[in-house]
């Protein structure tokens, strides 16, 4: 009887132990979770073609994985370009950083961008896959206007690129990314995006078509005309044997921050040694065209019987305004400081002076105010006509609260000459620095906006 009771007690204890173990296994089951999913860094195994069946993969990085297993997901249909689906493959998260894989299948309906809104481990984001045009045909964006044309050309450019190139081109819209421009050669100050010299002829033509649309001015020697002349000046330095290969138009970069779309916010930046175009678009409108930087060396040159001077309209307009001022007005406008460069150079973000100095435009005659507005036009004319009119109307409405400052000779063609227009929004500077390769003046100039610089991001 004692043996039987002992056996019964042992059996009950074993049963309880099994139950306890089973309960322990159930209570420690873990749901897969991550802290961040980086769709902007997605890489693709191949590029699909419109109208052609496609099978490939998308690899998306994550951080903060908890090491748990996860099941295969359900198919997520593409938007924008339809006809594709993305399905999460089953796997196990790393403890920390890792990647997840989606199978991409289907037949894309058209060329352009297919977007997929995905969720993994409690985190959601959207990645974009470029779909090439069928038969290698180019996308015709000529019938579109405004931001719709910009988006069309951006998609057409992406359609010429490999998946790895797109990953380099298209980055997150963050202040850390969008502030990466410089007035130094690219070899001395790293840029983001794709370098022109790494692109094929087809890819480079598509990139330049996009830059042209961003800067398509209705005024000669402004906008894209000015951009091309700046590129040509940098090439001239190399071809003339005065500068090494760190100069030249091949050292310019193009980058997308955010996904070009008629909804949401994105920026397209073209940047290099002597020109930066940084246009930010929100919900189908250009909301910021600054910082917009221009410099040139030599200040002018002649080739093929044609003389080029891409910054001459700016300096001529400044000189005309200063020449219209009376002696008293000039004395008020002249700064007691000397300037070796512009104040709001790269890296000087939101460091506008808190006090206005110089000659306030409210005291100018109507003719003089027109000359001041003409100076502003030489900068707003570097973007498309509709957007230029919008910015110019704002700056004109504030002209009585806008100040003129200058230093140096006032002729705007000598080292040390400096000019500034500073208003509630508009900020324009030009400084005649000394040449680095050639002797003589070397202008640095910038158009910025006290309110909408970088679309107000991180202000």
C-alpha cells in the first residue's frame, strides 16, 4: 500500500511537471517584431518591363529584430503601376539588424513606378520598384506640364537605371540628406546620388532632361541655359589644361529625396562644384527652390566665336540698381564690413542675420524699386515660369520691407565686391571672390528664403 501511494505520488508529480513545462512553452512564445523597416534602402533582383511577366525579389533592411520566426505574408498589390504583387517570404528575424525578402510577381501594366505598402514585425513602409518601358522605348512626357511632367521625367530616368543605381539615387527625405550640397569640388565634399560620369549616354540624357524641366526658364541666359553654361565652364577648365579631372561636368550629381509623386513631399537635387539646384515639391506644387547656388570660373570665356558669361545678367542688374542710387542712398546701403565670400554658404543653415542692415527699399523711387525687383528676377527666372511668377509676386509684395547692402566698388566686377538683397522672405547674395584657377573675379552667389528654404524642413 505504501508502494502504491508512492507510485501514485510520483505519477502526479510527473504529470504536473509535464503540464508546467507545457505551460512554460506556451507562455514564452514570441511574436516577431522590429523597431524600424527601411523601405528607402530596398534592393531588387531585377527590373521588370511593362507588359512582360515578371518574377523577382525585393530585399528590405530592418533594425531592432527580436529573433522570432514569422510566417509568409499575403500578397500586396502594387499601386501607381498596377499588375504586380509583393509577398513576404517566411523566415526568422535576426536579433538586431537584418533583411526580409518579398517575392515580386505579375505583369506590370505600364512603365513607371510600382509602389508596395508593406508591414513586417509591426512596422510599415512603402517601397518603389521602377518598371521599364516595353521594347526599350522612351517615355514621352512632353504632353504633361508642371509637377506631373517632373514626376514623369523622374520615372523615365529611373526606368533607365539598375536596381542598385536606383538605391543610390533615391534616398529618404530627411534634413541630413537634403542639406548635402557644397561649393567645393565633389572630390573634396561628398555628394549624395548618382554621379554624372557613371551614367550611360541614355541615362545621362534622361537625367539632364529632368534638370532642364526643373530649371526651364522663359528668359534667355537664365534657368537651364545658365546650368549648361556652368557645366561648360567647368569642362573648359579641364580642356584648357588649367584644372584636373576633379573639375568638369562629370562631377555633378543628381539625387531624389523621397519618391517623386504628385502627392506627398520630395526633393530633386542637382549639385556639383559651381551649381546646386534643390527643388522641393509638395502635393503637386513647387514649394521651395532654395538653396539655389551658382558660381563660375572663368567669369566669361569664348569658344566657337561665342562668348559665355552665365552670371552677367545678375551682376549687370545689381550694378544698374546701385548706379541709380543717390550719394546719400549709397552711403546708407554701403556696409562697413568687407566680404571674402557669401554669408549663407553651404552649412550655414537658418543662420540669417536677425537685424536688417543697409538701405530699406521703402525709400526708393518707383523706378529704383523696379531695378531692385529686376535683380530678384535674375534668380527667380532660374525656375519654371509659373513658379517664378509665384515667388516673384511674394517678393514684390514685400519690397518696401526689403533691404539693399553692398561693399566694394559697386561695379560688381572686382574682387571684394559684394551685394545683398534681404527681405522678409528673399535673400540674395553675390560675392566676387578671387579666382582659383584663373586670375580675376570669381563670383559665388546664392538665392535663399528666410521662410521656405528647404521647404522649411528642420527650421
